[in-house]
C-alpha cells in the first residue's frame, strides 16, 4: 500500500470511528467494522499526542486516550500502543520499565499526514475484510459526488468486490449513518452520499432540499452565507424564525456544527461550512482541531463574562510567534478542551514584565499557554484574518458560564447523531483527569 493509499485509509478510518463511537459495542453489525474502529481510534489518539514529543506518564496517556474513545489501560497498552509502534516506522517509540511495562512514549509526528498514514498502516496490519475496504471506497467515492446505487455498485465491482459484500457493506454503512441513502423522486433508485459531500455545487444537495419552496431555499441560502463569511458563527444567534432550516442544513451536512458543553448546563453550537479547509489530498480538518480552536475562541468572545477575547487575530498571532502566552489566570480555565485535545499545554512559569500600573518591571508567576501544534493555529489564523470573521458585540448577553467547567465537545458527526449530556456527578472525574493531564498528580 502506497503512502497516499495509507493516508486515504487513515482518513476514512478516523471519519468512520467518529461516527461509530456513539454506538453501543453490542450494536448489531458493529463487530464487522472492527479494523476501521481500531485504526480510527489510533489515528485520533495520535492526533491528540502530536506535538508533545515525549510523555512519560502512562496515566496522562490514558486521559488523552479516554477522550478519543479508548476505554482503559488494557486496550491502550495491549492493543493501541503496540499497534502504533509497529505501524509507525520509528515515529512512535514506547518507553518501558525494567520489567517491560509501557510507561510512556516518544513521538516524531510533524504533520497531520503522518497521523493519517500511520492510522492507515494500522488498518492494513489488522487484516481488514472486503466489507471494511468497501466502506473506505464508498466514502471516498461519495465524497466527490453522490452516486445512484447501481452506479456505485458498478464502480465497486470494478475493484473486484463481490456484489454480496457490496450489498452488506452498504447496509452496514446506512445502519451506522456513515452514508445517506436518499430516494430519488419519481424513481426507486436510491442516491448514495455522505456528510462530507457538500460543496458549492447545488446539484450535490438538490435532492435533499428538493421538496422546499423558493422562499424556504432562500432562508437556507442566507444561513449558509452567514456561516461561510463568519466561520464559527454562534448558532444561537440565528433567527428563531429559521431554526427548522438551520436544523435541516446541519442534518444534511451543509453546516458542520461544533458543540461545546459545560457542567453548568451551558451548551453552545458554532457553525462552520462543510468546506472549511480545502479537502485536497485529505488535508481538511478531519480531526476537528481547527474547528475546536475557532469554537473555543468564539466561546471566549461571546459567552464568558471575564477574560474576554477582544482581538482573536492578535491573540493567535502572538501565540504563534512566541509559542506561549501568559502568565494569566485565564490560561488555566479558558482553554481546557484545547488542552485535552493536545493543541496547547498549560505550564506554570515566572516572567518579568513591565507594568505601567506599578511603574516598573515586576515578576509574576502563573499559568502560561504553550502552543503544541503550530500548524493548527496557523490554519485558524488564516480564517480569522478574514474581515468577515469579526462579529458585532451583543449588549444583551446575560447567560455567561465559566469556561472552567467545559469538559466536553462534540464533533460535527456526533452533533448530528446525538446531543451530549454532562452532569455534576462527572465534575470530580473531569477535574481529576485535568490535573493528570497537567502533571499535577505526579
């Protein structure tokens, strides 16, 4: 398998696992997608550790692993980590103690393509079935354009897949919502597409909104226009009169929502256009890192009462240039989801800075934000540098919530499948995980 093929299989393994992780393990048919599930977990885990260079605490690795659906130490140390070392061609090195127990790792991952390539190798090493390979081929083909079911079957048979396996694979993909099976009007022939299809070509979504009138289509068009011009737009600012059209646009993939939830019951959705990053050669935001960074900035702009981000461009530019920012108290509370995803790290530092208030240089010790993945911040900066990014400030926002309580986010796929719930009972566990992530429990 070539590197390009590995990246393709890694890309769709990650995309598939983001869907599958919301289903129960005992769901009928889920076991037939086991190699995709494993490779997707491995890819998302790599995406979270990239930029750390070395992690020497197995419990910190477990916290990171839990955030991408890896459930415990046995799965992590007996399956995921050994498979990653085997598939990485030296870019993942496991650290072991004198009796051979895994205690940490060293990573040499410089780009997202490294992550996807290793994920694809994990998929290949796991002896995937034709049914799973058909999943990848189906999603890759329908990413470009939807197909009639018989057209897609013809394409897949040319890859030497049997019609029986094709039929079973399509059924599984439909069951787990990896693809959408739409019935064409005035015909029994189904249209096969997936949520990554939508682009600027109206034909790709025409069947999904064909029942709407001209006025209703115009409503959706206006919503899409707002989000394309202001990525990460807070969806609760969309007019209530158009809420059903907003929900339809989310459902059929015209909008990619990123949801941030807090333990205080505050949950906010931020809308992105489905083509946020150009999907050329699998370089789009499949790991959702850029969307999460932008959503966190939007949250800080619009829903926090203190430590408000007034100039996102200046904030990100400084972070990229200096690789850290602070010390400031907000750094320990405002970016927890970015910390969990491994995009930034919170470290305690003492710095000397000039203070106009005190009329001289003063020392201050506190939490600093260290940037781990410069490429993610640079992609986000390209988007927020657009003059359309800035939103007018509201004067009537009263429902503020501390970002300290943020402990979950939903990817666009999860938002389309279910609404996440966070309870007060989970707060202690979430706080313990955060302390472990920061090395405070060592």
